[in-house]
């Protein structure tokens, strides 16, 4: 089976940097994705790591260490609109569907 | 490019009634997924289609849930009979794989409340 762990809540102030960690257990790991979901909204894709290292997309970066079964999402220059839930999700080699973590609720304060 | 469309957006039913949800994926996306998201949790896969064939339905409660994807485009998910614990958001997603990376695009979801 697959399991993922991420913190349930994180609070930060506008302009700050926040890191959301994700550890996973899976057989046949293929990749780690991050999705953002605002209250009442649909999950939207943020970033994907198939190989070790850092992927950068604007203010968001994601990191993966396959040997440690660990990844993180880094959000820089936080804005109020970044207040949302962030999910890590793994894809295994056998199937393309995502297995999601339980999500980290990020609250950005002024 | 139009996104994933779902309807209805909201549905309230009583337990033991039946309900159906509809999804139209992004044009050209061969893979379609149905997820169930219970409040405070991450989405959980119910069923995955590749064109009009089922790839994975291992987590679909087949005694009450059914899904089909006719002609490899639109899909419907049905619950019959509904239970209280089926109250959740039902998300449809479609995906495209490019260069080994797969990105899933989610629809707005259908919020189901079972009373």
C-alpha cells in the first residue's frame, strides 16, 4: 500500500517563506506531486518531481529525495491568496492515479 | 482550453436514494479519474478509466457505486443506495502525460450531502 504524512496545519506571515514537508511509503515509486486547494475549490497542480532535486516554478519550489522517501514544497514571498490546503501525492509505477496525503492547511496572516 | 466540467455542483438526497454525477473531461485527455474527498481529507481514488476501459477500480465500493465512460469521453458515477457516509465532494479529473510527467486537471466537484 501507500501512505503519506504531512503536517496538518502551518501558519506564516505575509512575505515569509514556508516549507511543507511530506514523507511517503510506497511500493514502486514513480513521482511526487503537489496540489493546492482553496476552500470550496478544486485541487490545482503546482509541481512535480520524478527525480531527486529541486524544481522551481515562480514563487513555488519542490524538492525530492527518493532515497529518504521525502519531499517538500517551499513557498516564498507568501501572499494572503496562498492561504489554502496543500496536498502531496505520489504516483507509483503500477498505476497513474494519485494517492494523496491528508493535506496541510496553510494560513497566511498579515 | 475548457476545463473539466462536472454537474450537478450540489446535491442533497436522503439515505437509500440514488444519485448520479456527470463529468466531461478536457478534450483529448484519454485518462479520467473519479475521486471522493471527505471533509478534511485528501481525495481518494474511486475509479480510473483509460479511454472507455477501467484501469483501476480497486477502491470502488461496487455494492453501491458504479461508473461508466461511454465512447471514451463523458463519464457518469452512480451511487445506489446512498449511505450517510457517502457525504463528500466527488471530483472528476482528466490527465495528460508529457515527457514522463503526468498532470491531472480537476473539475469543480459535486458536493453530495446524504441526510
